[in-house]
C-alpha cells in the first residue's frame, strides 16, 4: 500500500472513530433501537460518504454538460442517467443519517472539505477524457462504498450496510457502462 493511501486510510479511520468529531455530531432523540454510540458512528460514516456522493454527482454533471465529439449524444445521455442514480444515492445516504437521529451535512462547503474523491480530471470536452475521468470517480466511489459496507457490518448496523450494498451494486453497474467506452477498440 502506498504511503499516500496509507495516510488517507488512517485519516479516514481517525475521522470515523475520533471521539472529538463524534461529540460534535448533533444527535436527536429517536426510538430507533440501535445504541446511541453506534448511531453516532454511523452518522459520521454516512456524512463522510454523503460528501463523496455529492461530489460524484457534480462530477457526473460536469461530464454531462461539457462532453464533445462524435459520441456526444450517447455520452451526454449516459452521464445524465448516471447522475440520476447518484442523486438517489445522495438521498439514501442523507436520509439514513437523519433516520439515525443525525443531521445530513450536505452543504457544498462541507463537501469540499470532506470528500475523499480526487478533483474531476477532465478539463476539455473530449468524450474519451470525460469517460476516463468519470470512470475513475465511479471506481473510487465504489471502493469507498464497499469499505462503508464492511464498517457498518462490523459495527452491527445491517441496515446501513445494506444501503451501501445497494449503492455499491449500482455504482459498479454504471462503472461498467461508462468504462465500456474505453474498452472498445476504434
């Protein structure tokens, strides 16, 4: 594992289980039977992935708006369909945080500060550049979703793990659809 990846993983784990961050998490009373400490940990996890999913959604729209070239219409429509599903992931994650008594932290300032995704890489309009950039973002988000499945499962929150399983399956499907444009020979 590279040094940068090791540091990022340690930072993520520290953020997930840092008691000072958890003590800043607003928790509302709820009749949900999960223990308060578990709900608090899951809210931190959910808000971390919420930042990533909102970032992914903006990256989808960036590709959708700016793609150019001979595959314009197919990629323009594909990127919009990916965005529609990612928008549902955003909602699932945010609503789960609130169901657990938390506050969904979806403002752009928090997203910029907390996203684990790399900045969107495509600067021009080439369809291939956008396919490369969006497939990289989808792959990174899928990896984060799978890690969230394991974290929630180990913590004992099967419902949050199930939500991330649904998100992971959908993300992998869209990665396949987008990445297929890189795999075809011209």
